[in-house]
């Protein structure tokens, strides 16, 4: 069993007017076998949480800890966090011209495992992941995300998740820009990962539609850099019906 613990996390970013606090004391724990969803209005700190955990240099940690199996990720470099078992699927995956998907994935897998995967089995694994995400196998020879549609980029992210097999995955608005068919394909990939032994999932989303396919154990509502309320899947249903007014009017 593994555990990802976020303890009283405070995060700031630099603005033209100086440092601005975005996260104001976020605490939550995800254990392997669990799927947690974060929802909230724009600017509430959802994506900041994801990028801060992953180590984006834009965000300054001013307090708190992020522990993965007792090890403070905030003491580690970005690549060390990945080797510890953390994965981030970005809302806006970047293009990497000149680096093929196949080379990128094999290099990443080698860095994570400490040894290169056997080429024959690796090619089979990559093709299988592409097939499951309804991506033509030719995508493995193309530059990372270059010329991909929005939906193709998101499906490629889940193919990476499939192959790199981390302990915990953070998916930042993986559903944005997906039509219903692509949403189902991506959701199937997420569920396949979550169904593996000792895996944990943090799903950040604006919309409840993906939660019809990926069932969360816990839903957290973010408002103004804090968790306003946590509950079961029924909390997402309430948000779908009534929006965030109850949480915004009450304050945190």
C-alpha cells in the first residue's frame, strides 16, 4: 500500500504586484486503491495543486509538506519525484519537435526503471498502449504532441500513464476539449490504470461528465485556495445541480 499526503500546503506565485498566495493550507491524503476528484471554480487553486506537487518552478512552496510513502517530494527534483512514483498529465501537453513518441517513452521508462526495456517487448507494449487509446501506431514515430489534435494529445497522455505505470497519477483537466467518444476512450484508460494494484489517482476537473465514467471515492471542493468541503460522489452531483454558489457565498 502506498500513500500520498498533502499537509497544510501553502503556495505563492510572483505577479506584477509581488507574491500572491494561491494555496492557503491544503490538506488531503490519497491511498493506493483510491480515486479523488478536485472540483472548483476558476482560480481556486486546482491546477496550482497539481503543478506544485510535480515541481513546476513557477510555484513557490511557502509552507507544508507533500509526502509519498513518507518521503517529502518537495525536497526532490522533478525527475526524482517521477522516479519516486509520481505522474502528471497536463491540461495543455507541450509539443516537443524532433523527439519521437517512441524515443521519448523509452527514455522515460529507462530513467524510471534504471534499465532500458527490452526492445522487442517494448515495441509491443507501446503499440498496445496506442491501440487502447485508439491512436494509430504511426503516432509512435511522430514528434511528441506535434500536430496532434487536442483529443489526441490527451489520449497520448493516458498512453504514457499506461506505459510508465507510476504509483500515483495526477490528471489536470484531462477531460477538457474531448468529445464524447474521446472522453470514453480516455476514461477507459484511466479506469484500467486505477484498477491495477497499489495505484492512486487525483483527478482535477471542472465538469462532472468524466465522473460518470471515472467514479471517485472522494470529491474535494476547492474555493479560494482551500478545501471548502469533501464528500463522496454525491457531492459532485450537487455541484452539477447547483454549482458553487453555496460554497462561494459561505466563504472559507
